[in-house]
C-alpha cells in the first residue's frame, strides 16, 4: 500500500512557515529603524549578528546623567511641561469647563505627550536589548497579526484573531486595550501557543524547536510588557481626567486656583499617588514579576538560538565562556584553600590578596 | 448662566509667552553652563590603594587632622551602588568630615563585576573578600579589632560578618541597612517577592546594573523620570545647583552589575524568605545568629528613605545582644543620609564621636 505522507508533509510545511515567520520577526526586531520596516532582502545572517553584537556592546550605554544627556532630558521634559501649560490655558479660556470640544482635544494632545514620555523615558532606563524589545513589541503584534491571518486563518475561528482596535499600536484607549490583550492572550494560549509546543521533526529538529520556543517566549514577553505599559497609560489617562474634574469642581465651589504652577503641582501629586497605589498593589506586583520572568525566559531561549546559529562559526560562545569562567573560579577557590593550608602548616597567617 | 472666565485671556497669553520666553532663556543660559561645568569631584579626597583582591580594592584616606584613635575604621558600602556617594563633593563629603573629626579611615570598594564574576557566591563576599579586608587591616595596624561603618546592603553584610567573627569587630555602625525584609512600606520589598530570581540570574549571569536602576526609579517614577528635569530648568542658570544636580545624577546612574550567584542567595534567602531575622540564614552550612553581635552598635535610619525604609533597619537593635546600642533617625533619604549638608553637619559628627568615644 502506498504510504500517505500528506499529514507529515503538511506538518513540515507548518514548520517551514513558522521559520518564515520567525525570520520576519527577527528582521523586524533587529532592523535599524531608518531602513524601513519588515523584511529586508539582501540582508544576510552576519548583518544580524553584527547588530546583535552592537546591541550587546551598547549594553551599559544607557543614560548616565552627563551634561549633554541631561540637556536632552530637560528638553524632552520641557515639551511635556508646555503641553500641560496648554491644557491649563485652555481650561482657563473656556471658563473651567471639562466638556468643551477644545478641552477634549487638548486633553487628548496632552495624553499623547504623556504616552510619549512614558515610552521614551521610562523605557529608556531599561537595559538596551530589552528597551528595543519593548519598543518593537507593538510592531511585533502587527506582524503577528499579518502572519496569523495569512497562515492560520483557515484553521481557526475568526474570534481568535484579535480585534482591529487591538492592533492600532497606540494606547489611547488603554482600558479597552487591556481587555483586548487579555482576550488575545487566552486565545493565543488555546491555539497558536499549543502549536508551538508540538514536537518538531526532520534533520533540523533541534533548531526548529529552539526557534519555536524563542518565538513563543517573544510573544509571551510582548503581551506582558504591553500589559504593564497599558496599565501605566491607563493611570495617566484617569489621573488627568480626575485633575480636570477636580479643578472644575474647585472653581465652581469658588476656590480659586491661583496659577499654573499650582495646577502642575496638583497633577504631579495626583499622578505620583496613583502610580504609587498601582505599584504597591498585589496585581501589579505580580504582573511585574510575570513580565520580568517573560523577559528572562525570552533571553534564555534567544541566547540558545543564537548559540545554535553561531555553532558553525569559529568563535567561542557564551556557554563556552561560562564553562571557562566556572573552571577558573573553582581553581581560584582551590588555590586560596591551598594557600591557607600551607600557611597553617607553616604556622603563619595566610597571605591574602594579589 | 454663562460661565465666568477665570482670568483675563490677555493676561494668560502674556503669562504663556513670558513663561515660554523665560524658560527658553534659562535653557540657553543653562546650555552654556552645562557645556563648561566642572562637576566631577567624586572620590577626590586624597587616598591611596593599599590592598587589592580580584575586583575589590581598599583605599586608605590621607589624614587631614590629627588622628584621635589607633583603631582603623573600614567603610563598607553596598554592591549595587558606588561608595563615592560618601565623597561626592568636597563641601558635602561625609568622608572628609569623618577625617576632620580624627578617624583613621579606609574605604572598601567592591568594583564592577564582569562576566567572569558570575560564580562569586555570597559566602565569597563575606567570608572571603570582607574577611580578608578585615584581616589585612588588623595586621597592618597590629590590632585585634577594627571598627566598621557600613551602609545599605553593606550593613547587612557586616552584621552577618560580625555575628560570625565578633572577635574582630570593636564597634559596628550600620546606616540605612535592611535586616527585616518582610515589610509593607517598601516597594522593592514588595516586588522582590514576585521576582523569579533563578531565571534572572540564569539569563544574565551578572545581573545588569541598569535593571536595578529601573527598579530604583520605579519607586517614584514621575518625580525621578520627569519632574526633576522640569524643576531644574528654573535653576539652570545657577552653576552651583547644576553642579550638585549633575554629581548626584551621575552617581544614581552608576550602578554596578551583580555577581549572579551571590545575588541569587541574597535575594532568595533574605529578600524573599527573610531568613536572617528568623534565624534560618546559613553561610556554608553554618547558621547565622545575630545574637552573637555583642559589640557596641550604632544603627542610623533615614525617615525619608523610600529605598530602605526605617521599618526594615530598626529591628536590628532588638536582634543583637549588644548592651551598648543606639538607634538614631534623621529626616533624610537614602542617599542624603551620607551625601547632604545635613548629613555632614549631623550624621558624620555623630558617627565619628560615637566611634572615637569607644575606640
């Protein structure tokens, strides 16, 4: 009887598609912004290696507070401050009403500035590779959606594909975004995530497994980091609304708001208190823990994948170096113990130090 | 009823433009000052390197007044920040003040761990590097005991060391140091409970300093990431203020990475399981009993410290067996307690006099 290899062929096709998707993700993640988005024909593996190497080189090259960097940071903060002033100005102009179209427009403008601040400042304190991952997570989601529709739509119910709102990439409705994120996460775990766990076959089996695992960790990380950021954005949106409402109430009650500085200080106090409350909550602490775990899981899997790529090159890998470090560490400890033993035998105190 | 305009609109226009122009002028003046400012005075009090082991270094500060004791004092700072915060600017230097008071002062500098240091253990730090530093000073000064002044994580290290080798320590000073890790008012203490430390260490080997920095700025995110840069604009034309600001700013973001294995034990046994004050903490199988600390103890806390709140530091006084023990509190934050005008005026003289009267 002739063998029916159809299922096997389909499965291999699935793996091939997965590989294509992963490549696309990798290209998007590590591609410099000025070269455009998406796949870049002609870009070979060594380019990615070079970029990866440069990222590592820049690992500790974040903000360190020198005068030039400080000036840039002040400039950025100044923009936000001016936007806040504009909001205050419009509130005054409209006679302290939070319902006018103009106020809503300025409020929206302010909120965009707030999200920019969070994206550019909060994220800039992360270690460099993580920073890039966070910045790219929205793009990744978009890429995933495209890939999902292309490859997986025939097999899944439409409800598994997230709502268009989710993929807007902005966070201007963080409450809805969080709900969408939750639905999408559930769906991913029930569908695509399961496929990632399927056993791979063929000559490249191990490599394909590593790719799938890295991809899965990347998605998990992207979801959690977006959830953390959306929570922070949500606090910003709720707080500015509260500050405006409070000011309107104060005005109507005849309590004079003296000047913009007072308004600004009131807002800083409110946002700090709201963020504090959120940070101290059990749910947010747990979410931070999950995001950190997702980030470290991703790094561990991505490192394995890179080592796999690099195994064909005549260079030592991180795991080789770690093994060497461990040997040196053990030898140093042994040397110290032997020195101590010799000194004790000689009836002297051990010589320490270099 | 037509809503009453809060202020005359022309007045607001005027205010807006005057505000913008004023700030722009400050930015221009500030740029000039920033481009030329000499702000780096850190670690400048004269000192010499007297001992070195791997990345750890011990510096001896040159005396600037007559020594009033033969017992040397070793400063032990945390692994996660640089110790020069105690010697950030000459006019506010905690170290300089201690020297002026007549102490014979040494600084232990842990250095910056690199990839090869990932296997260094918690025990290596305390029974190895710290113990060797103490032995070196005992030998150099031909004394049986030395004084220790410790800050933050350095205080936790030194309390553990002092309970293991009490015979080597004459007086112990701990400043803003964590001992009780099960507290409600510290965000880092809360978040630490949810951290997968194994995964973090396995992923990085040496845990990046930037990661720790992100945790620190998260304690007061808006003030530390945004508001302080807005606030400084109004003082951009004041070189002295800018110098102070830049000195602190540079120190804040100079966080060494953490040797993975040591970090693993530190976080899991102390921050997550609070083993030290429960009497369950072990070093190479040896149980650590803080009751073994019988030497005089001076414990100092900062009331505004949101990194290590006083609630984490204060319990030490009840956990040790010292008869001579004091607890002092100052209205200062975690850095300010060793790097501010007030700390130079109040905290440093207290430490110096307390040590000198017992040495």
